[in-house]
């Protein structure tokens, strides 16, 4: 449940947050040095250790053909504990190609994960759910298939609890997060580590131009996109649709973040004592980044979006790279990633990659 009338302790803790490690507040004035220190702080609060030495050991399934691209399932070890199955799309042609790590959303729907992004040619039982999701949020499109048609290698994998790695039920999220905390781990930290590893795997494929990789996501996937750009140098650009705000402005009565549940996928305990959300995203500067939000999105109040955008502008401006940062609000839209927004993203990706 959320907190309808925040008690005194809640307000006091909120007022104490001043994000002392944020760029501009930190005593570190050299940007590369700040980025190193800020990333190290985020890494510390992920709790989950790095898995860089774990072999991916990819297993590729049979290739089938879509409209101008090949489709295959690939299974990889993102950590030493678990194998993860993903959808891998490759345009027809000699390559190497630019690539997109496509990160799925949450949406309290767990029977599909990667299938929210890529049409599940391999599983008719999930197709109806996936198509309904695309119809509701993406103007009927599968964004991964659209990107592959436009010449991008696309990789989409399930986060823990979704698709092949679930499905869990909505009320089971807190138990999942609690169990991982008890085991000295973290649900959000695991997702962050896996996404960074997925970016490195994608960069290592012969079919991919490692200099031209973008992370793209909607909703929780948008959070994952800017977070992966902050943590991985393999990501050359990022697109985040429907997830950017200031923490204080988000933590208001009625907001989804106060209910727990889905929030645990994006909660790194203690990190807010040092950095706000846009501060973490700023670690990716001066690489190109695009942030889109709907002006009627109930999950991200306008004040939070404004504060976040101001802080992001300040970071890229200090790097003399403000032209590489694009912040847009679609005033008449809610929490969606419509076809016109997608076309805007496709044009932007073509320009920056």
C-alpha cells in the first residue's frame, strides 16, 4: 500500500536527501573522475557482484526468416547461476550491423517478457498475450521487429520473473525481492548486472558493429536503458520512453513507487543518499541519449520530469555536448510508446548511430 498521509519520519527523511555525489554538488569537478566515482558508488549499491568472468556459452536455436531479417532463440549465461533465453533478430545482408539491446517493461504482466518487444514466432500460446500488449502500448507494433526491418540486430531477454523466467504473480514480487535481500543479493541489482552483461554479449557478436549499440526501452525498460548506459561502456546511445523523474517528486501519495511490488525491480537500497535518478543517468554523458515522456503519464508527475530534465541538461551542458541530449514531452499522451513516438526514435537512432 502507498502512504496516504506521509508521517513526520517520512517527510524528514525525504528532506534530508540532498544527493551530495550529484554532478555539480560533488566536490569532484573533473567530469571523467566524477563519472568514475559515481559509477563506483552505483556499483556498490547493486550488491550483486560483477560476473565478467562467466563465459556466455551461447546456444543458438534454429533460424527462421521474418520480413527482411532472420530470427533465432539464443540462450546465454548472464551470471554463473542461470541460463537465460532471448530473442535475437539479424537483418539480411553481410553486416556488421548497428544493434539494439531492447529492454522490456513491467506492466504487472509476467507471462511475457521479451515477447513484449519481439513477436513470439516460437510460441503460439504467448502470441495472443503479446499482441494484446502491443495493441495496448505500441500501436499494435512489435518494436524489435520494426528495428530489425530497419537494419538493426536486436537482442531481447527476460528479466527475472517474466516469460521463461516466470511467470510470477503480482503479489509475489515483494517475496522475491525479500528472499534475494536475505541472501545478500538484490532483485534490482541482479537486473542491472544482467543488462550490462547482455550489452557486452551483444557487442561481442561478429554480426554487430560494436561501435554502434543502443539500449532502448519503454517504462521499466526505459529505466533499464539509461541505467545500462550508465553502467556499460558497450552502450553508445540510449532511448528511454516513459521513465525519468526526480526521486522526491515521484515519492508523493498515490504514486506507484510507494506501493512496493514493481518498485523493487528498480530499488537499490541506500543509493538515494548519494545520487538521484537523473544523476545516475548522467554517468552516461556525453553519449547521445533520448528521453521521451507523456505529458499525461500518471506515473511520472510533471514536476519530477521537469526537475530531472533540468539536471540532465546541466550534465550534458557541462560536457559541451548538449546537442547529444534530447528531452521531449508528448503533451497529449499517457504511459505509452505509440507508432509516431517509435518513428521519432527510429529517426533519432539513424542519426546518432
